C-alpha cells in the first residue's frame, strides 16, 4: 500500500479495470532481507548482508560474512516502517544501529526477541525475530525511488527524487518540485528514454549514467516479473565508488498472483501479521482489524463500508471491516464470530445481512452454532433482510438466544451504539 503524501501524489480517476474490481485486495509484504535477496537475483546492487535469528548465528555470520569489516549495520526486521526512529519496549532506542564489529553480538542480542514500537506498528509494537547484518557502505548521495501502480495512468508509475533517506511524505512537502513521475506503458515496457528520465530525476553525482539506466531497467523488470504492487527504495544510494545501491527497500506483491509467485509467497511471515487477519484469510473471509468497540459482520464490501459509516454517525466506532461475502457457508459465519469475539475491545456485535446470493437462514444458523462454540459475553444486534429472511428470523427466535433485532441499518447502528453505553 502507498502511504501518506505518496498516495496523494498518484491519486487520480479510477481506471476502467478498477471499476470492476470489487473484492478486497491484500498485498504480501516481505522483510527487508528477503527483498534484498530477491533484488540480487535480478542483478540489482544491494549491500552484502545476512539475516540471523539467534546469537550463535550472529557470531557465525561475523566470522564468515564480515571477517575484514571494522563496522557492521544491525537492522531489526519487522514488517513496519520507521524502524530507525523506533524504540524497544526494553528501552533500547532505535531499531537500526551502526556498531563496531565486536559490539554486533551485544546489540543484536538486545534486539532479538524484543518488541519494537514505531510510528507504523501502533503502541503494541512488533516482535523482532531476525536482525539483518549488513556491510557499512560509504554513501555520498541518497535518493528516493519507487514504482507503484497508478490509477490515473492505469499502469506502473516510477517516482524519483534527487533527495532521499527520509520519508516521501516529508520530501513531497519540502521538495515538491524535485519529485518526478514517469509513467510506463505496460505494452511497451520500460524504454531507454523512460529510464533516462528517471536517472535525470535522481541526478546521481558521479555514477556512470549508462549503469544507472540499466539499474532502473532491472528494477522495473523485478517489479513486472514478480507481480509487485509497490517497490520502494529509500535510500537509493550512491557510494564513494560511484555505484548505485539499493540501501533499503520495501516490496509489496499482488495476492492475486500467488499461484505463479509461489517462491515469493513462501516468504510470508504470518507471525508479523494481525492473528485475526491470518485466521480470517484461512477461512476465506475479508477482515481488517480496526480500533473501535463495535464488531461488524456484513456481506458485501459496500454494505460493510456503509455500516461502518452509520456506526460513526451514531457516535460509535467500528472494531473491524468484516465482509463474509455473498456465498459464505455456515462454517465461515462461525469462524467470523470466533474472530470477532477474540477481540477484547469489542463491546457489541452488529450483524447486518442483506440476502441476495447470501441467504439469511444460513447466516442465522451460523450465528446460533457460533453461540454454542464461543462464549458470547457482549450484546449482538442483528438486522436481516432479503432471501429467506423469514426462515432466518425464525431460526434466531427459536434458538433461545438473547438478541437485539433491528428493522433497518440505521436502527441497527443506533441500537449497537446504545448497547455499548448501557
């Protein structure tokens, strides 16, 4: 996903393809060390480095990978940005340190197994299971480079800036005229002219121009062949040896391409993801956790968004986006309730089903069976309408469950907000 001002930079009218894409889209995110390994396979210059997960591995890597280095960069590996400015709950400041070789084992030991909190993790932070040990490069210039999918041009867009090393949000605010955008024709692919425009925007100080053009083309090749949705390198650095190096990178991949990118999707680290979202994905449910108090179970992305909006309108806050889809089974409804009730912040549940393809009796049976399997300690507001609605309401009535029924969406949202206040 594209963050902050970068998203604003490329916002535009929805493409024709986008109008037909109604399902939720997820993006695989991989660790920095995994991205570096992938880039290396495409001939992209990356720092020499190795990922380690234990102190014995750290000690072994120092001897085998960095025998002649005096300093090493130690980078905590979590699936979130802002690591350098983050703070460990143990008190250690910074998730990225440049230290003398004899200090690597000590600093890595203070990172491994600890929780790092950054501006993107939220206060709960993320556990560091691996650290990435890299050679320290002598950098003379730092630039920004990314490739994203742009709705306006309906294709890949390369964004470059001659300044880098800081967030694109800050760059866009401070140096808007320095940011260049080069759209790539998906049928022609990247041309020498396209790559040259990008290099001109990067404005390297001494690196060979033709070599820089080749690096840009290889980055695009990686983006295309790996089904990336975003490739962001910040900084794309120039070394004292006049070589362009991807010093840090973030890559996202289209989940719809998992069937042909098996090697890449095998890199997925579910331990870094919201366990509720992992469980939902296994049940083939569309779920995104939020920080509100009212758990929502809805069929259809549009109806789910409307439900969340009306909850806010009545003074409540949604705890999630959960779309069971138009063809959910009773088992999926049960799993949906398990996920909702696993969130301690949920003080009430709102079920809003409009039965078209989805049948209200299936939802009702799922609610009843879920109540038998999980301990429902919060009020449940149910609004059913559409296919088999009478059967659904009868199933709920005969179940003996204490439910709050609603006639329409507005009524349901109002009752859900009222339920958490009483």
